[in-house]
C-alpha cells in the first residue's frame, strides 16, 4: 500500500488498539492500491494529519489486506472515510473530496 506522510497504517490486528481505544477521534481511510481516487486523497490526508494532529488521528486501512475490519464496517466503495469517537463510528463519507470540504465535514467531530 502507498504510504502517506503523517498517516499511520492500521490492520485487522491493531485496529482495536489504534482506533477503537484511541483517546482522540480517528479518521480512518479505507483504501486500496488499485484505487485512483484513493491515491488522489494521499496529499489531502497528509495535510489534514499535519494540520489536526493534536485533535484528530488520521489512519489508513488497506481493504485488500484487512478483510475482517472492512467487512465489519460494511465498506463497499473506496475510498470510504469513517470517523470513530470513543470506539464508535460517528460519521462515514464515501469518495474523494477536496481538503477544504473534508475539513468542513469533520468540523463537528474536531
């Protein structure tokens, strides 16, 4: 999977520790190497991670390598963005979007 600067990669194995048990809200990008809009989102997510590092944790999950988590949250389209707060998914967004719009959509969870 393509690594994005400032964005950690999570797996089925560490999803609970990294996302569910996180003290901060977590934005998870469900992504795949074969997904052009996912690649498009890499610089947007990197900038978001840097800008909001004190308020929001930004991570990526490769859907092909982590089917358990992908299926658990019924993710069908890439990229899917899911915000988790206190262990619960509180918002889901599907599809690439500009950074400004993503930030607006996250404003109520930040």
